[in-house]
């Protein structure tokens, strides 16, 4: 009985968030977003920074993370040539729920990219379900696969302040960087739409050459 209540508490809150933010940025500037951790890997002091704006429910984002991102990680992130920042886009409530799971628990920044990989790998399993309760249940299973406990997931799904802060920060960044589609990449301050890995590699190499 406890688990059912927990799932539907999460659903109820997320519906409330959707209603509260339906007027775009209304009141977003009054939400404290200082506690939201920037998810990044690579060398934070690298001369080149690549920012990806992506939604966990976006098929093109899943394709990027299943292939090009692995190449990017091997060629540039792991060797410390660049700093890579991942910023979530919330075009739908399912994407917000997935982000809550990816960011759940103490030390979430150390697990984030690993959980994100699983979320993208299983996107067809959870994001295309019609019943929202099934979506939450599937995301919970992913979280537990990554080592999260039921109690941690309960707390994360019912943390209204955190969910509101995540959404408010997304609205702020979307306006600041003019994000309209996913994935969108910003390479050393220049914005680009989805592209092949070959094109991204050329842009990064050029940026490294300029640094």
C-alpha cells in the first residue's frame, strides 16, 4: 500500500507542477534554484566547453547518447580535452520524472551519467507507455537498477521544492540560450542544432585550435 501511495503522490505533484508552470516563466524568478547541481564530466578547467540541452524523452537525444556521445566521451571527455555539461529540457512531465530519478540521492552527480545512459537505453520501454503510473514504475526500476533504494526514490519523487527548482531553472536557461529543440549544443558559447559526430568533432577541433 505504501508503494502505491508513493507513486501516485509523485503523479499528483507532477500534475501540479505542470499547472503551476503553464504560464511559462511566471514566478520562476522567485524560485530558489541555487541547490541544483550542474551535471558535468571531463575537465572543468578545459579550454573548450560543450553544453548539451536534451530531453530524456527525445528520440534524437537517445540516438546521440547511444552512439556519438560514446565517441565524444572516448575522444574528448575522458582524456580531459573538454568539459561536457548536460542540461535537462522539460518539454513534458515524463522528462521531468526521468530527471528526478537521474538526480536522486546523495552524491547524485557521481551516478548521473550512468543512470542517464540506462534511461536513454530503455527509452522505448518507459517513455512510450500510456499510463503515467506505469512510467513512474518503470523509472523507479531503472533507479533501483542503478542502486537507489525505495526510500530514496520515495523522497525524490515527493520533493516538491526540488522539482519546482528544476523546472524553474530550465525555464531560465531556455530563455537565456533560446532553446527551442533537442538536442541543442553550445560549443564555447556558439549554439548548434543536432548534427553528425563528424561535424561536432570538426567544431570541437577548431575550438581547441583557437584556444
